[in-house]
């Protein structure tokens, strides 16, 4: 069983920054993919950024966050970060991390609220 613990959400003014963290623990083989998704009420969960750790140059970003958000993975800590700069009100929603270990299903974090408001 794999557990994910997210942290780092909160309230920030437009133009501000936040860094989300997601630490994975438990019994698992090598992690293949780590990423971040977000879901607004009444909408489908959408990809924000992901990285396939076992493949070079595999980072993917949603068009809406390119140039503002950066995903960073730390394999030694089984942790993925999302550095969010230049936040805008449209970024307000709940963010979920995803971890896909080798040979297993994907695991989701509990979600962390990000609110961008003045």
C-alpha cells in the first residue's frame, strides 16, 4: 500500500507563488510517473504537469501553466513538487498529486486547496 501526503496549498494574492509538495511512502517498486492534476467543482480532473521519471525529457505541462509552473521530482525522497509562480485567480481549485509505481495502479493524494484572490 502506498500513501501520499500533500502539503503547501493556501491563499495567495494574484501574481504570487506557492510550492506544493507530495511525499510517497509505503511498499512499492520504482516510481514510473509523478504528476499534479487539478479539479474544479463540476469539472473533470485535468493534468497540470507530469514527469515520467524513467524517460528523459518527458515533462508535460498544461498549456495554461506553461512558463509559470515547474514540476520537480526527487527520487531519493519519493517526492514531487509543483512550484507555482505568477498565480492567477483561474488557478484556484483543488490540486491532487499522482504517483504511478511500476506494476501497480496510480495513487492519488488527498488534495490541497489553492486559492488565488486579492
